[in-house]
C-alpha cells in the first residue's frame, strides 16, 4: 500500500460565533451559550483525487427553552471534474454593513455580517435564505447581539405562458441577546400565490 494513498490533506478556514456545544470524538458536550454558526472550506487529497468541500453553514440556534434549530449545509466538488463552484442553480453571498444610527434617546451604530443564498432544487422547488448576525449599540441596545434567520421555501407550477401557481412557506426568527428591551420573535407563514409575468 502506497503511503500517498492514505494521507489526507485539509485546508481549513473557520468562522464561528456563540456556541451551544462541541463534538469531540463523537461525543456532544453542551456549553452554556445560545447560538453557534460555522462556515469553512476544506481541501482533501485522498487516493490520488482532490476534493473541495465547503461547509456553507452549520450550527444551532436556541429558539426558546423547548426548541432548538440545528442546520448543516455543505457541498463537495471533485477537482478533476467540471466542478465550478456556484453553478447549477445556486448562489451564495456575504453582506457586510456598518451603519450610523441617529435616534431620539441615544445615537450609536450597528455592525452587520450576513450569509445569503438561493438554491434551485429542480421540479419547481426553490429555497432562499439569509442568516443575519448584527451588533447593535444605539437607543436601548447596549452591545446587543441579534441572530436572525429568514428562510423562504417555494414550489412553483407554471399554468401557462403568463401565469404560475406558487406555494410559499416563510420562517423569520429574531433572537436578541444581552442589554436590550426587545423580545425574541418567531414567525411562520404558509400561503398560495398566483403569479403573473
């Protein structure tokens, strides 16, 4: 057996904030934090093949005392095949905003970094999402962290050249942490739509 065939090489870029737990040797250890988000890339060299693996988003969000939302999205590409990242009906992007806020009570600023994307799943199914991470320091928010998830899952059926029927489900979750008078909120909507083009 050639030693080159069993060596794996990993290149890891990592971004994380606020964790609820860690996995060590297949054991999950709870930690007293409310949220976890990670995104990283790996380059794997195994059996003479090179793979790019992108962990688009993985983590946990504590919605309340009874509910926790876990998610894990990843893509893997074979370097030797036509593996153009982002093609095939999907896109990913990052937004960064720094805002100056003028209020009646206390002026300040907000800093925001978001992961956004869209996936065309085929057969009329699409998913649009944004994961918001925002630091608020103005008004009644004094160093407040806002973790928000907005997701829209849609199925569309073309009726004819101009009309289509769509069934949408939307989740919008706001979670505020530390030094704020704003409450957490969770919204879920499902509805049919008649679309005209």
